[in-house]
C-alpha cells in the first residue's frame, strides 16, 4: 500500500510539473537579455491574436470581493526577503476580477527563472471555506516594496495588476490614479480595447541599488509590445519607460503614456451634488507644457455626457493629471485622504513629433469609478507590421515645480451669476498664486484676456488677492442658447513673467 501511495504521489507530481511547463509560454527559465522581451513581442505580432483558455480552478471560480481580499500574501515569503537588497516582491492571487493568468520570471545576470505559483505563499482567512489550487495557475500581478517612508517599514511602491494598469506614489502619499501601458480606442463607438501585460521579468537589484527594473510583454488584438520600467523611489517616484510596439493592424486610435483618474466634483461643478465633503477627486486638472513652453491648465469636469478634448501640439514638453489642491480642509475625508493622492506627470524623452494630448471625461455618479483618461495621440497612424519605439518618464508625487515668480492657477470656482435673472448666466472666479515667490513681485496688476468660442462674456475683473498673495480674476459667461463653449483666460504682466493659461469647456447640463 505504501508503494502504491508513493507511486500515485509521484505520478501526481509529474502531472503537475507537466501542467506547469505547458502553462509557461513567455516567462520561461533560460537566457535573458535586454532584447528578449522585444524579440518575443516581434514574433508574437506575426501571428494572429488568440486567447488561450485558462479557466480559473473551480475552488476559486466565483469568489466574492471579501473572499478574494481574504487571500493574503505571506510577507515572510516575499521574493528577496532573505537577501540584503532594498526591494521585495509579492504576487497577487488569481480570482474575482483578476481571472487571467500573468507569468512572472526573476532575472539575475543573464538568466531568467520562471516563478511558479505556490499556494504556500498565501494565507487564507479561516472565515471562508474554500481551498487554494495546488497546480501552477500563474499569478494575477505583482507588487514591489521598499522602505519608502521609514527605514524599518517595507512600504508598497508599485503595483502591476489588471490588463496593462499599474500605479505608484511618492513619499507620504496614498494610492490614487493609475497609468496604463497603452490605450486603444478610448471613447470610440465600437468600444475600447484593453491590451494586457501577459508576462513580467523582474531584475534582482543589487545591495545598494537605488532603482529596480521590470520588463513586461503586452498583447492585444491590435498590437504587441515590449516595455522596460526603471523605477526609482523617493519624494517623487520616477519611472523611465522604454516601449516598442509591433502593430498587427494600423493603429489610428492609440494613446501613448495614458493616465486614468477619478474626478467626481470640486468647488467648480457642484450643481447636482449632495455630499458633506467640499471636493472629491484623485486629480483636479490637466496640466500641459506644450512645445512652445506655454503652460496650459484645464480644470477637470464631471460632464453630463461623454466629452473628448484634443489639444494639438508638436514635440510636447510634458503633460499630466494633477492633484493640485493639497489642503485637507478642502476634502474633509478622514479615510480617503484625497489631499495625499499623487500627481502623474509625463515627460516625453526624445521628439514625439506632431499629435495631441487627448482628454476624455466620462460622467459618473460615484467616486468608485475612474472617469478621466489623458494620453498622447500621434498625428499619424502607427502602421501595421512596423516597429514603433518611444520613451518617456513618469513622475508620481507632486506636480512639476515652477521657476521663482511664475504664476499658476490655484483654484476655479463657478456659480450662478445673478439669482434674480431668468437667464442661466454663470459667474467664474479663477484664483492665481505664485507658489515660488521671488524678490521682484510685479508692481502692477496683470492684464487679463478672455476668449469664448460661443456665448458672451462680460464684467472681466482682475484684483489682488491678499489671502494667497496672488490674484483673483472673475467674469460672467452667458451661453445664449448654446450648449458648449470653450473658454480661454490669459494673464499678461508688464515684466513678461510667465503665467498659466486657463482653459475651460462649459457644457449645458
């Protein structure tokens, strides 16, 4: 009987090994170089897109949110936990929304080692009665830890989980908005296409490393891609991203370096809101520094219907979704702490040529939905069968610093212009401040110039704001039966100091 049991166990073990080997398609054990993922993506793009059925085992097939949250990674099992390196890695279990498997390999030197799923890496809350699978089912993603805030605490630094989504944060911040590897057909009538990071290769850092490198393979019906992330934590966490795309089809609705955030309401746009908090958002504006060096500030909106805006540019300096208001009093949320949500700033490395920063704003009635997307869309399609490489830097933390004396938009407020009037005129109040003071404060008030694509404006007033040591500009806007108008407000100083240009899309609700 002992021999029979032993033979059965050996057969079962061999079967599991065969299943594990069969499941590994990309992140295999073997030689690895900087060209490995790019070569895989190039060859993958030559074949028609297909999804390999990877059913979730029955024991975890229909997990609820609470059940999935009950599966926790054991910190003591973290990759490199026993090594004297400044980073540790944990994996996410499959289940709930994260049913698709993700392959992971560890890279040391020029060798990659496939990381097989092991149920012993996880604990399960004993309130729930289900078993974790034994076979190599892969993972749902990964996260990296480092002592970001305190030398003795391993803080979560970055998460890769779900399609091509990833997120990070700077020191003393909490998670907010996310980035993606690529956006395809965002806001298109035929529906959005979501590429997926199918496999990751994570390089083991050295003992004194100030960065960690993650490689990723992207795949979708329209395109494959190879990505290399060099991640450096700090007050601002910086990621240098090198990406190469191999389109299967002509990419006409493609978004590079996309960011995804949530904007519910703020001091501007509270007409339909019944909430004790003054503001609720992960980001409150889109900041752009165009190829001419002009800083453009566009407050975000929660529109009544889908809105897509395109800001044409050539060789942009940077753009990003910004959380500008850092005052707790403006949120009054002891749990969400929106004042601590990171900004995501994108800096193209190299010349991105002609294109547009595209902003998509989707209606939402709750803060649980990400309804804001911003990315760069090249002017020309990316041709099928081509190889398209580009690089950029992502900064997670506070927004880019201005030079001393530069003027920026601090806040946007709006409300009804005249309670006695039957016309729906709106009053806009835009506050400007100088975040980095200089010795040469302007001696005269700036001149404001206001433009509207439809409707009329009046009562444009500029005055000093002694509370913020800046300026307040107010004006009234009358839509005159129009349903949409683009507004543009500029400040001009006698000493030619730069000031952000305020952009706003007004829509009838």
